[in-house]
C-alpha cells in the first residue's frame, strides 16, 4: 500500500515534469515562428514579444530544475525512472537555449536595413520551417517516448545543414555584388547560423529522447545519418 | 560506522566527478588556444588535432553523466550534495559545448584565404584571450567553490560582448572596402561569434558554480553586471 502510494506520487511528479517541458517547448516553437515573422516583416512589436517570452522560458527551466531535484531527493527513483528525470533536466537546458536562439534572431530583426532589396532573405524562413518542424516533432517524440521518431529527427538535421551551406554561398554572392548590403547581410548570416544551431539542438534533444527511451546512445553524426 | 563508510564513498565519488570536470575543462581550454593558433597561422595539423580532441571531450561528458547518475542512484545524496551532483551534470554539458565552439573555429580555419591582407584578424586572438581566461577562471572557481570569483566572471562577459561588437563593425568596414574578402570575412565573423558564445557559456558555468556554492541564482544580465 505504501509502495503503491509512492509509485503514484512519482507518476504524478513525472507527469508534471513532462507537462512543464511540453509548455516550455511550445513557447520556444512559437518564439521561432514569431522571430521569423519579426525578421522578414521588420515588426518590432513582435520582436519585443519574443524577447519578453524568453524570460518565461528561463523561468520554466528553473521550475523544471527544482522539480527534478525534488523528485530525485524525495522519491529516490531507480534505473529507468532516474534516467527519465535526468533526461528531463537536460532537455530543459537545451530547450532554454533554443529559446535563446529565437531571442537572438528577434534582436537581430531591428538591425536589418533594406529588406526589399535582399532577395536571399526569402530563403531563411524556409530553413526555419525545417528547424521548427524538428523542434515540434522532437517534443512529440519526447511525449510519446518514441525512439524511432527521435532517430528520424537526427537524420533530418543534415537537411538543415545543407540548407545553411547553400544560404551562406548565396548571401556571400549577394554581398559581393551589393557591398552596401554587407552589414545587413552579415546579420542575416548570423540568423541563418542561429537556425542551424536550433536544428543542432533539436538533434541533441532527439538524442536524449532516444537515450531516455532505450538507455542507448545515437553517437556519431556519420552513424546518425544512416539511422 | 556504516554511515561513515557511505560518507567516505560519496566524497570519493564527488572527488572523481570533480576531477573529470577539471580534465574536461582543461582539454577545452587547450582546444580554444590551439584553434586560435590554427586560425591565425593556417595550420591544418593543429586544426585536425582540435577536431580529434573534441571526441575525447564528448567521451568525458558521457563518463561524467554515467558517474553522476550512479552517485544519485547508489548514494541518494540530499540537499547540498545533490545540488553539487546536478551542477556537475550541467557544467559538463556546457563544457562540452565550449569544446564544440573550439572545434567549429578549427573547422573554419581551412576556409580562410588571404590571411595577410586581413588586418582585423589580429583582433580575434585578443578577444579569444579574454574568453579563455573566463573558461580557465571559472574552472578554478568551480574547484575552489568560490561564489565571489564566479560572480566576477559573470561581470567580465560584458567585455567580451563589447569586443565582439567592435570586431563586427571593424570587419564590416573591411569587407565593404575589400569585397574580395567577404567570404573569408563572413567566416571570421562566425569565429568572433563563436568566441562570444564561449564567453556566454563560461558565464553559464559561473552561474552554476554560484548556484552549487550558495543555492542562489545570479539572474538577470542587468543584475549580473553590477554583481
């Protein structure tokens, strides 16, 4: 009876932990989308909203940390359960950084001049869409404890990387032909790089989901692509 | 007697955990220095060494994760002790990313053409020196559980950020005057950004050291600067 009570309390704690991560991930996903819109339209209000939301994301991470530590201290989980709590701690840390990248993109938004003249700008939202789908799907994989889906997301990161390489070359050509756009172009390259990093971080989360579900590691990039 | 035995075993585990983090941090520090030398001199062998070392850094993180989980599972640490193990887990994650930034810089090294013509290149090692000193000092603060030193490191990050802003402007001017250097210049801007991120991550570690030592948070950037 006492043990049943403990198991139920642990399950409730874990459900709450997973709920907080879902909430945090949802906010990060919204932030990426809004940061893109702020960037392409030069909408400063939207950019400010993304910057403000990042504080909420940070607060959620701190709440997840506290809850995870309390679960470990009070429930002393073993094996799979402990692995799940540790994975939640690490995933919260990575989602927090995804929020930071969205904030960085929102901050860049105000530094871009001559949006109309900068055709390669249209490539960035397409790249962001893939990265956002990775963030979305990795949270679904986490909620469903789906190791197979997690492995698929890891493979998808190669697309984001290839997109990034192509954007880089495209931007450099454009900047060479239009030296007046160099300053804005360099800022946009950072945006592209931030999106590439969001893809990397979604990949990290996918690896953690895989680890939490199976106890095994998806190791090398080389291996991953074939996974 | 049994309790004394447990305390001793826990202390040994924690000492081993701290030793692994010191080793990992030391490797990351060496990697930043060598990545800078590879970059400024165009030394591909050195760059390859940094790229190879990153696998060792990743392996150390996995080892720290496993040990931390084992400590929690076997010793069921409470309060301060648990906070210390959790901090070690998180610090290892951040040091791993510092290693990644050094690897990124090393990879960029082969993409830079016309080093001699690129005077702003000389600014980057100076910026890297501050970031490296932050990484070095934060590991010292961690080893010494020195909250005051950790707060000082957080304040130092503003210098790295200011340096970065100045490098950005300098590079953009140089690229406008010499459009042929745009491709290399954009790569060097990424290097500068990577160093700026290393400073941010050293700051994150400093916050965790502060947390592990005091249980409190160094929160806002605004607050930090005055800390």
